[in-house]
């Protein structure tokens, strides 16, 4: 990567505005330490490197941003729309906006130079897009912008305003929106992964509850309070169709009923012993 082309000062200024938690996220993201399926497999924590959303491709940082899964594509689309809306509000040079948004939207070509508007004749855009191509498409989403974009935007501000606004703030805010795209894609991916983990945990828990219920059924209702004996009338084969919360309620109710009956029986036995002591004829 051509390091001398990248706007490092803008990256530094932007990182200083981030919260501690977002800085930690960004450090892992830029260093490619994110727990993608490829990383998890390398660490022997997962059995596969396949994407948890789209199980046909290996999940790495590039796949994370290009995942074909409909949920990922919708998240990417909405994030890109927010970037576009900000660019429009911030009076960005129309050609910069067009080039960046169209290149990031293009699912096939990742070449910025191909998206220079046909009405744009400023040669500075050829230089800017050539440099950004060298830096890379994914690198832009990771905050690596060529310094040429800021130079073009600075000239644009000078033509628009008697007292031009800070191009440094403009660049910082663009980078923040680029971070948001990567962050949103990661969080969407994590939501899906956590849902799957939760589903697996619920399935495992549900199977364990079924075993407990079957054991209680086999023990019968003789040692349960009579008012709860009706709970044994349901067909045992219908148990798997119950929700986890329903299974828990059934088990807890029966166990509590058994304890209650046991305590009541013990109390009766104690009362009988006391009565025997008083009823015994003294010598």
C-alpha cells in the first residue's frame, strides 16, 4: 500500500474524537483482529471458516463488507445512504460524492477511476482516483483516504465561500461516516451470530428439560399434591411442542408440589408421634 498517499493526519484527528470503546473496536478492525470465522478457525475455536450469514464463502474482513446475505446487503445499503446524505449536506464537491458513493455501491468494480462523471474535466480527479485505486477499496472503508480528496474539497470550499470552512473537519467527518459503515456491518453480523448461538442454547436447554419431564412422568403423580395431578393428563408425546418457558413452569410446579406434599406428610408423621406420646397410658 502506498503509505505516503494516505491522509494520516486526518486519521489521527478522527481517532482522537472517538470514545474508548470505539477506539478499541477500531484498533481491532484496522489490525484485522476481528473474530471473523477465519480467525476463529485459526484459533481452533470454530470448526469452519465459513461465513455464519452466508455459509458458502470464507469469512474474512473483505467478505464482511461484501457478504451477499440479504441482511448484510440491507445494512450496507442503509449505511451507504447515510454517508451519501451527509455528503450532500456538507456541500461536498459533487464529483467526489458521485465517485465515492458509486464505487462503494458497485458490487462488481472496485475501481474509483471508472466512476469519474463524464461531465468532470478536472484532471485532479484522475490523480485522486488513481491514488485511491492504489490504496484500495476496502482500505477506504478502513479510513485510508488519499490526501488528494481533501485538496480538491479545499479548492471547492474556496470557490464557494469568502471564508471557507475547515477542510480538516470535513475530512474527519467523512472518515467517521466510513467507520460507521464498517461498524454497522460488524454489529449486524454479530447480531445474527448471537441469535444462532441463542437458538442452539435454547435447543440444548429444551432437550434437557424434556428429559426431566419424561423422568417425572415415569415416576408418576402419586407423590404430587392432588390439585396438580391434572398436569399428568397431557399426552407425553406433546412435550417437545411446548415452549422452553412452559417446560420450565411444568417442572418447577411439579417439583414444588412434591416438596409441599413431602413436608405435609412429615408434619403429619410428627403429629402422630406426638399424639402417641400423649395417648400412652402411664405406668
